[in-house]
């Protein structure tokens, strides 16, 4: 049981978040909700990387006097990678919100069924 | 200067892309010159780098002089060099073509179009030449984001389909990134060459299998491998004619190249779970080839027909990948080249017809051969190549795929390839019949008989004719291309 909470639980939670994304994108009819689900999926991947970098008893990766050896520091590489991934997800969000604004202005709705009806008129 | 060639391939378009909106404010003619120069510089650098890779072996370029696996390296081997040449060549050709569509627009729209287009080029080129799996993800997102923007500029319907593409494409990218996370957790490395070495003893572990499947699904969505192709038909149909030839021609092919890179170079096709995964890919691809070809027959819009045919053609590349032998590899890479050139050419033709007559429906193509003889000649070559009639290029890639299938005793794939060629023939001959045999209605006929203007402006006609000629040239020169470049590109072959 202890092992579950200290080691595996975080990955199960991340998996749950990750699958929440496709679920929302498929079953929610509002385009903004779809967009939010997409973002949740990206966040799940970011959390996955951060969990990889974590280490029990590790501290921030700044060279502290007297603390020598890799086992005392957490792995900084996943964090730097995820900084890039966060920027990417921000850009994706910006582009898709811009697209949604245009759609809203032209068709006056963001509900998928109504949108499809108005598009085919 | 010469030792910096691999960096120039990517950096020049990237830099000009950032300057584009600013330059457009002062002069749109200067912008056009700069854009063409950037594409040309990256084409010349790619050719130079490929030449170096063919004569002196793979070229490893360390960015900022940080040695791998810590730093990011660019690797130009025959395969990535060839892809870089292909991408930069098509980028240059389509950039020449866009001028007529953009001339009427304001400076802001022109500037943004050039910026997005060059970013797309830089992203795709970066994906081909990078030797680092996370760097590949960044370039993947650069190219995808600019493609979303380009597609959305085609009007309101295009905006809706671009939004769908954003959702689906981001799912693909997330799957890919998760796969990279698995690989990083397993090996602690992100460098491709380093990964190859470190993965060898671990290939029987299930974690590697999961990483493999995640990367396959992610890239499968991006390359529109059946049944993950849902985003493609709408996106291709509604996007503006100035951008779609490049997107349709190159984007899905670069994603296919990434899969080839992973399965043939990083995992190795004979190890661990790879044959199992590839077998599944093969069956899915075979099913996709047939179903997408049937869907293409049902379309009345020329661009939509081409879009479904793209899904089918990507299936061929998947089939070559799944065969896992040398002929399969050659067939897949050859088909990447062929399909990029022919699909680009066909979409250029579609844009040309739209420019002249404002029509996309196949039934409006009646007697088009008399109105636009050169354009339709290029279309004829592209269609023959799609069907696979020698000596056009399409025949030879199908030939190598069939050889690969026979070598593995998978006769069902041979049947699939031949059957789908027949289906291709049905939907392309329908257009050929309209363009060459049907008579146009009298009222329309009078209009174009009196029309003494040339069929298209030179900036549009030249790219169409050049690509049409390329289809023939690649087909006729298939033997030197295969034995001098593709055999060298095969892992363990050549150098």
C-alpha cells in the first residue's frame, strides 16, 4: 500500500488526466470545452515529465556547499524540457482561441451541432 | 561558411519568417524577394549537405559546439539529406506560385502569409535534419502551428476545419511527447544515435513497446494514417490555394519520414516487439488504402478527391514501413518523394483551374484541355503517376513495394496494391474524361474561345510545368536514384 502512494499513484492520476482529454474532446459538444480538454491532456504530459525528474530526498539542482553527488539533487532536464512544452501549449491555446473568436463572429455559436447546421445552410 | 550548411538549411527561413511582417510594411516586393531568397538558400544548402553526406558519409553538426548526447546535433545522412532537398525544393516551387493569389491582398496579410509559410518550411526542414527526439517535437509544433494558421486563412469553413485540426493534431503531438517521455525514462537520453545504442538490450521490455505504440499513434495522427485521418479531408478542401500544395505535398510525408526514422534506425525492424507492431501497421495500412480509394471515387469536389487519395497514398508508405525489408524501405522512401511531387503538382493544377474559372467541381472541368493545355498536361502526368503507369514515377515506387511484399510472401498486399491502382484509375479517369472528352456547354464555350489571354500567369504556369516534368524525370532516372541514394540511405547499406 505504501508503495502505491509513494511510487505508482502519481502515474495513475496522470493517466486519468491524460484520458480525460480524449473523453472531453469526443463527448463534449461545446468547442471551448473541447479546447479545455485538449489543454488538460497537454498538462498531463507535462506532469508526467515532472514526475520523472522527481527524486525522494532530492533538492533543487543548485550546487549547495557540502552536498556532493547526483542522488541529492533532482533531475533538472525534464523541467527545462517542460518549460518548452508549456510555451508550445500556450501558443496552441492562443491560436485555437483566435480561431474560435473568428468562428463565433461569423456563425454566432460555439455549440457543435448548431454550428454544423448553420455551416450547411 | 561551408561547414555551417546544416544549420543554414533551417535558420535562414526561420530568420526571414520573423522579419516578414516588418518587411511587408515597407515593401511587398522586397518581401517576395527575401522569401524566395530564403527558400533558395535553404534549397542550395540542402543540396550541398546531401552531396557531402553521399561522398563523405553522414554529417554530424553540433549546435553551439555542444557534443551529443548533451547538446543538440543535426545529422545529415543520405535519408535526411534527401528529405531536406525534397522539402526545400517544393517550398521554393510553391512560393513562386503563390504570388498571383497574394498580389491583391494588403501588406499585412501578405507579410503574415510569408511568415507562416517560411515558419512551416523551417519546421519541416528542422524535423528532417535534427538528431534529437525532443528537438523534433519542437519543430513538429512549429510546423503544425503555422499550418493551422495557413489553413485557417482560407475563409470561415476553413477556420472551423483548422480548429478541428488543432484539436486532433495536438492529441497526436501529446501522444508523441508521451512516447518521448517513456524513452527518456527508459534510457535517460534524447539523442537518436545514443538512444539506438542504449535501447538495444532493452527492446524486449514492455515499456519500450508502449513507447513505440505511443509514437506510432502520435505520428499516425499527424500523417493521417487510416483510421486516424479524420482531420485531413476538410482541412485540405477548404484551405487557400496559395498554401495547400505545400501542406498537402510535404507535411504528411515528413511525419512518415519520422516513423521510418524511428522504426528502421532507432528501434531496428527485427528487434523485440517491432515486427509485431509493424504487422498491425501493415494490415491497417492495407485496409486504409482500399477504403480511402473507394471514398475518393465518391467525391464530386476535385480537392476533396485529392485529399482522400492522399490518405490512400499515405497507406502505401505505411505498407512499405510495415514490410520492414530493404525493398519495403526503398518503396516507402521512393513513394514519399513521388507522392510529395505528384500531390503538390495536382494541387497546383487545382489552384490554377480555380484561378482561371473559379471552379473546383469535377463536372465543371469539361473541355478544360482546350482552355488550359499545359496545366492539364501536367495534371495528366500526375494522374498517370498516381495510377502507376510507366514511365511516370508512381509506377516504380509501387514496383518496389510489390517486390518487398513478394519477398515476405505477403501476396495479399500485392493484391491490395494492384486493386487500389485500379481504383485510382477509376477516379482519375473520371476527371480525365471530363477534361479531354466532354464538350462544354455552348454558352461557356463562346466565352473561352474568344478569350485570347494566356492560360495562366507565368509565375503559376512555370511551377506546374516544372513539377509535371519532375514526375517524368524522377520516373526515368529511378535506377540511379535508387542505387546511388536510396540504397545508401538504408540502415547498414552503402557507407
